[in-house]
C-alpha cells in the first residue's frame, strides 16, 4: 500500500492524474484529508449560510478535481483551493447583484475562536467572546488575511495569490490586524495572566 502522506503537493497532483484508478483515488484522498478542514473553515468565514458553505465547499472540490485531471501543475494546492472557493463566492454574490463581494461580518466568531483553539490558550469563556468581538472590529480584508495567515499558516505570498494582491500589502495588512487585535485584547490578556 502506498503512503501518500510523504508526497509533496506537486507529486500528489501527478499521482492524481495517473491512469490507474487506485493510485489516482489514493492521491485525491490524501489531498482531501490534508486540506478539507481548512477549506471548510475558510468557507465558514465567507458565509454564515450553512447550505451555501456546503455548496461552495463541494463545488470547490469538483472544480479542483476536474482541473487537476486536465494536467494542472502547481506546488501549493491549498492556495489554489482557496482561490477557487473565493471565486465561487464572488460569482454567487455577483449573480445576486449585491455590492458587497464578501461579508465576513456575519460569521459567528465564537465558533472560529473555538476552532483556533483559543479555549486551550485562555480558559475563560468570556475572553473567547471578547476575542470574537475584537475580530469583528477588523475590517473585512484584515479579517480574511488574518484567518489565512494565522489559522491556515499560509505565507504572505500564498495569501497574495488568493486575494490577488502583492505580498507586501498582505504582510502590512496582517501586521495591522494583529496590532489592532493586541491593542483591543491587551487589558483582557493581562487580566487573565494575573489571575493564573
């Protein structure tokens, strides 16, 4: 049995294109297991509608699979998946003739705080709610960049590719987002440390 976890993204794409169904299926399963949770979380920060999240998640994988079988060559599958999902969301919003391309302000941030394992960092449930409120104070682009950088551990370059912006802009946006969050949360974090 092949251990697909040792392969790079580029190699997994090549294996996905293999004519042997067993090899192709194994490569896809590995790609899916590596990136599905992060992709789903990304979809959750783009929409509050669970049906829309599920639809975009599924459509992203379908588009990725179809394009990959045609000979897609890239080294960062995660960034490509996020780009597909983002474009699907944009197209859906445009088709509904809304002016806002993305509305991150409708997410329930305590769910994201939970997924970021903030409960392990801070035992105080109230602090998690405060962090959720603080995240809402970031502008839309800062929130999206923040989640891609600190939750998904993406590089500034990868985020830039997804958002179609240069690396320096993303780096500055992430720095400003973190500074703003730290400024908002500073009184609470100090309080928690003092109570320990």
